[in-house]
């Protein structure tokens, strides 16, 4: 029985891989060794001219579900790895571990939680990780996704300017609900997350030889609390007077600052007072700033990177209006962004120039604050190099 492959256009056909053999037995010249978290299944990394791909071996039913959910999440723009291929009929028994395989695109500059941990905890980046983890769950639930197996191992992390981005990497047990999640399903997902995260932190403590009493077992409860706060903010109904329509814009901008795009705003007349309206908003993905940057300049960046770059763009165009403001983004890209990207790309040991650019913008702000004067991006770049490139490499 020959294996059956489903592959999305724009990627290799993967026919050169020995699908009839277990992944553990593969010995190929294009296999590469990359850091990875703990997985119940065998995982290998394969390099092609078009990029790096992740191959995960698992039973057919789980592989089908994983592939289908990841495809749906990609359609709605949720933060999950991109599924590019599904391999079936690798063995006669579809329940066998190696009966199928999922192929996903490798997320550049990402890392597992184990690479981020300092001792048995997350060190100074603990709060950032909690916010990012909670935000990931909120985004998935907004998309109608019940994860069912949210854990530290099933999330990838990536530095995003001064923040952290989280990416769902495992959808074997996930399920999409077209009508959205009920409060009961959301709470069920949170309870599973708290249990899984506590288990993960206990494992870390045991491996480090740390007493269980010192393990960060409350991590999941902290994530759940931040999740509930964020969910409540997104779903909050605001009451305004009919003469306070400016507050509609304030509400939308508040959610935009949190990174969420607002799809719809419902204005519902109050039943108790005809001079009042209720503002209800419906949000989509947490990509407001990255979408805005792409629309203005064509630049692709992570959400917090885009926020920092947009701030520089707005600073560049301060005081402009009319036609000058409309063409400001083009002039900024040509005179500021592209020249700096060329200088950064020329550095042999720098793999992520967009990340480095946001580091320089942050360094410029710190220099200006300490010197009590404006600092140019070129001056900040020179000082950034001389002081050891603070913020980069990723650490």
C-alpha cells in the first residue's frame, strides 16, 4: 500500500521522503536538528530550498483533525502554525502511531518554553509570557476554537519587539464551533489549561532537582485570571449618552491599542433611557497594528513590532497633512526603513533584521531619554552596535 499525500500549492511535493519508514529511522541529508519541546509523537525537521518544514508522526484520526483545524484557523487569521501537507496510509492500521503524518511550516525565530525558562520558572519575562499565553487563548476562543489540550508544550514563543508572541502548534484534540464557544466550553478549556500547565511546571522542577514547593504551580491560574480580564474587556458593554458619540471612537481605539481589530459596532438604544445607547463591539484577530502597517507600507511584521514601527512612521510624518501625509508612508519606507534594513541585512550574524530594527527604535528612545534630546536613527544604530546590540541576538 503506497502512502497518499495531500500537499498545498507553493510547497515541495515531499515525494522524496521515505514515508513507508518510521520517522525515527529516517536518515536523510536534508534533515536538520532544531530545538523542540516535549511531544507525544515523533517530530523531525526537513530543510528545502523553499524553507524548513516540520513533520509529525501520529495516528490517522488525530492527523486529520490536526490538519483540518489548523487550516480553518489559518483562514480566520488565528495564531497557529500553517498546515501544508497530510500523509495517509503509511501503514495498514490507521490507529498505529506511524499511520499518518502532518507537515507544517517551521516558524522562524520561534522557540519552546524550555528554551525560555530560567531555572524552574520564566524569570523576568514571566509576566510577558502570561499575557501572551492568555491572549492566545482569547484569540482562539474568539475564532470558535476549543483547544482541549492547551499546555506549555503545545505553544511556540517568539520575541515580538519588547513583548512575546505565542503560536498554537498542536490541534490534535481541538474542535471548531461555527456558532462560537459557550461560556461553559471556554471555562472547560481554561480548566484543562490550568491542569496541564501545573503538570508541565512540576516536570520542570523535577528535572531541575527543585523541591515541588518551589515549582511555579500557580502559573496556570495566573494565565486564567489574565484571560478572564481580557475577555471581560473585549465583551464589555459601554453605555453612553446620545451626545457622547466620540466615546464610540474611544472604545474602538481602546481595543485597537490592545491589538484587536474591531469588525462591527452595534449601537443599541437603552430600554430605560431614550437619551442613552449601548455600545457593543465584535472583535476579530489580534493583528490590528500588523494589518495597518501592511496596508500603509507593504511591510510584514509581528503585532508588537508593527506597533513600534508605526510609531516611528507617525513620528516621521508629524505635522504633515493632506497629500504630504498620504505619501508619507512611501517616503518613510524609501528614506528610513529600507536603508536601515540594508545595513542590518549586511551584518553576517544577524538573521532577523525586522526584530533588530525595532530594537534600534527602542534603543533610540532610551538614548533620547537619557540625553534629554532627540536622537537620530543613525546615531542610535551606531550606539546600538557599539554597546553590544542590546535586545539582540534573541535571548
